[in-house]
C-alpha cells in the first residue's frame, strides 16, 4: 500500500512524496487518515526549533482522525473499520498513519472525523497540564494565555465545564469576543493592554490559582505576580520567548509551583494514562455537547505549507486541519 506524506525539504519548502505505508507493530493501529491537526509544534519542527525524538517519525503531524485499516498484535478494544482519533508520534501529515491503541479515542457520537481530528493533542495537553500538573479544582481561577489558540479554546471550555472561573488573554477585539463566547469570564486583549495592569484593574493580582502559560518571556514575571498563594504556573510554550528575568520572592512568599511539560517528552505511559483520564473525565462532557472543537479552516494535505503560513500569520481562531483524503 502506498502512502502520501509531507516531507520537509527546507524550512521554507514542503513537498508531497510517496512511499510504502508503515505496518502496525505490537499495540499499534494503522489509520487511513481523513484529517490531521496542524499544531504550533509542527511549525517549530519545520523551522528546526523542535528536534524530533529518536523514536518518532520524522514526518510532521501529531494528531489524526480516520478509519482503522490494520491492527498490530496485542490490540484489544479496536477492530478494522472503527472510526478513531489519535495522538501520533509524528507521521500525521499523511494519508496513512500509525498510532498506539492506548493513545487513541473513539470519535464522539455527534462528531465526524473532521471535528475529531482537532481533539487528541489539545485534550491531552489541556488535561495533563491544567488538571494533572496544575490540579485545577472547581471554584478556582484559571488564567489561560492564548485563549483563542487550538489549545486555549479547549482549555477555556474544559475548565468552565469543570466549574472553574476562567480568565484568558487573546490578541485583538474579535478574538477576545470569540473567547468570551466560549465561556471565559474575562478576556484581556494582550496587544492593547499591559497585562499586569489589566489584571490589577480587575483585582486579579494574587488571585489566580492555575496559569496555563503558552507565552513565556516577559509574561513569566506577570504570572508570578498574578498567582495566588499556593498557585501553580504550568509552562507549555514560549510565544514571547524562552528567556525570562524573574524575582524569586513571589515563589517563596506564595509557595508557588512552577512546572511544565511537552507531550513528546511525557513518555508513552503518561500519555496513555492521560487518555484513560480523558475517556473517564472529559468524553462525557464532549458527548453532552459541552466542549466543541473550534476549527478555523482546513487545507488540502498538499498545501501544508499554506496552513503553516496561515498559522504563523496569527489570524486563525482555534485549530487548523489538513484534509488527507485522496
Ligand atoms: N508543551 C506542550 O505539550 C504543548 C502542546 C501543544 C501546544 N503547546 C504550545 O501551546 C501554544 C498554542 O499552541 P497551538 O498549537 O494551539 O498554536 P496556535 O493556535 O497557533 O496558538 C498560538 C497562540 O499564541 C498566542 N500568541 C502569539 N504571539 C503571542 C505573543 N507575542 N504574546 C502572547 N501570546 C501570543 C496567540 O494569540 P493570538 O492569536 O490571540 O494573538 C495564540 O493564542 C504554543 O505555544 C504551543 O507551542 C505546547
């Protein structure tokens, strides 16, 4: 069976190439991909800022949805023909992709594969960082940097569905309105306002229990000021830079926890445990319609470079997808 996939020729050039489709190994599924998610990590990989782990496919793409066409040994609960969405260890920008069975989710009943392709990476990132590392509880306040991103749009909805108060940042009035419509209690336009001043004006300094930080840079110091006593700051990105100068006293005085993670660095068993939690804790809310993936637009697989350029332009709200059907 032939596979079409996207190869990185250089940081400005992607090409559609053909090779043999991979075969599923033990515990793995081969998925005929309908749609693949485009993530910021793919852009970083293309420009050489996100080294591919030694055991991962060098092909970009971290999540897919489609139909199972072959199953490796020791796989239970899945059969050929099942519709599935899955986190993949690279290789998503293709019409066939390998996923671990324990990194896969059934497609929620009201969704098609287009909507479902937007779920695995965002759900696991949000679940692991906000609820496992950040231990957000009902009644607590969450600050999400980048509430209009693929990650942030799920974070806002999931935190609200679990009873948290949600403050988000977004760039521009339209995105702020859209993030508020997702349920955020307060959205701050970070382009129009100095963030610490805006948080001060809203009496939020020292009152944020959990911060999902996709920004880094100068916002790390803002996070430390904004955090409540015993607050948890979870770093998952560095859109404002990876270097920060901070005052350590807020960490001491408020007993803050600074942590972070990458999905790729979590390891197989932690990712699988995250999906078990998601099945139990999140899928019921999705089935009830409480959490909906926000999809901005979908590009043909062969136009993956246009999808990256659009993501880099920052115009999108929610997720971008690739249509990988032939
Ligand atoms: N560690 C992990 O495991 C993990 C997993 C997934 C994603 N991430 C990270 O999460 C972030 C979102 O990923 P995504 O795939 O959802 O990408 P995305 O949709 O492209 O989102 C990028 C976000 O960054 C915001 N942003 C851009 N420049 C900014 C700036 N100078 N200051 C503040 N915010 C800025 C954008 O806000 P506006 O568009 O509103 O301006 C947007 O919300 C990225 O940093 C990504 O690396 C980490």
